[in-house]
């Protein structure tokens, strides 16, 4: 199939991805405990608006409303038999929005974690995980997704299963993990370990990186860790817009557009090629991030001190690599001032 993302990357030195999916849907009326994927058929107009927001803000790529689209997640809503239908619908709506944009826009088929624990610690075997991811991938492919976008993964076994599923579906893919535990994923993966794992995969991602996590500063420290590993693959940075708060019946993140502007420029200078936001990132944030990336000359690689000064201090003193031979700890003093978010 055509490789639209690779073609776009060949003409640009950075791309703007999208922002929050869940935050936006909750503010549209999604209730806690509901399955967002059911909106692909029950409320396609709202899903279309979800996609249109980042496109209008200048995003070059947006993720489909299919994060929880595996059978394991949909089973919680008695919708495990609708995997193909719901994922195809998510991508079809995205294809319509992207094709009407008047410029190249990538439809990235979101694939989130299964929510199950991989064997031997849990009951989810490699073969079953591959089967679930493959089923989802085929639905996204049928709907017109340009690329699979595996995100917020913690376990290396699950990442490898998703890679195998992408190969079975004959789809290019990108994959991010969430580093939220002292520079590691919940299952102990560091930036150095992820870089090594990616290069050992049979079907390698077109780009890889980090999303979500515990803050923009920590995420950029992880990006520097990827870069230090020597990888030549495009890197992805999708950090959260501050801290969530519940205000007047809606979820708001306290990261201002100004904070996300600083984050976006630092992410590019740190080595990220695909730059976006995760939880709390709105089209307003994205529009200002786009203007900043276009209008700010590329700078030198930021130091940890510069990142902490601009975005706030790190949540831990180390980046996790101190115990795995990944080049030693990356430390920094807590920022002299924490940026207002």
C-alpha cells in the first residue's frame, strides 16, 4: 500500500501531530466508563469534529478514535464482536476529513494497549495478543488509515506483538511507549532499552518515541535518551499539557498554550521529528505550536537544565538507564523556577 507518512517525512524536517482524544471526547459528552469507539457509529459527527479540530489547527497527522479497539478492551462493553466494524468506521471518518483538507494529512490508526498482562506474569500470550492487534489493524486498514499508530505501551512483549500484527496486515507503523516511572515504563523499559528493542524487530516502526507520561520535562528527557542511543529513526514526542483538573463538569489540563509552545520547540531541538500533544492538548495549543515551529529557528540540543528551566523540574532525579548499561544516569537539578502551567 502507499506509504504516505514516509513520503511526507521525506519533504519535511518536522511534522505536527494531533492532541488529546479522550479529553476532547469527554468534553463533548462522553461519560466515564463509556467506550469511545462506539461513537464511531453512534455519533460519527462528534468523531468528525474530533478529527477536524487538529486539522484546522495545522496538524499534519491525527490519530483515529480507536485507542481501545482491541477485543480485550471492547469486551468490557460487550462489543468484542465489533472490532473490525468499529475500527473501520474510525478510519473511514478520518479518511474523509483528511481527504478534504486540501493538503497532505496522515490518518494514523490508533492502537492502544490491550489492558491485559502478558505472559508469564499474566494470561495474555503472544499469539493471542498478535491475533487481537491484527484484527484491529485489518479494520483500520480497510477504513483507509495510512499507518498504524501503536501508543501508550508499557510492556515490551506487547510492543513486539503489535509489530508482528502490523506485518501480518502489511501496514507501516509507528509506536510509542509511556515512560512514567522514574524514566521507565510501568513494566521497566528505559529509553535505551526501547531503542535496542526497536532495532531487533523483524517489522520495524517507521518512527518511535514516547507519549503521555508524567510531564513535558520528563518526556523530553526520554527523547534525549533515544537520541543518545544513536538511533537514526524519526522520533515521536507527544507530551501531556500539564496536570488534569475537574472544573465545572469538564476535564481541563493546566498546561497553557505558552507552555506547549516551549515544549514543541524544545522537542524539535532535542531531536523529535513528529511532535504533538497527548492528554489535555487542544486545537488552541496545536495552532500555537504550529506557529512556533514554523517561526522559531532550529536551536542547539537543549540541556536538561534548559528543559527544566523552561518547562519545570523532572519528577525523578534519574532517567532509568543507570542500571541497564544504557549509558549511565541522566541527572539534572530541579528547575530554578517551575513554568506556570
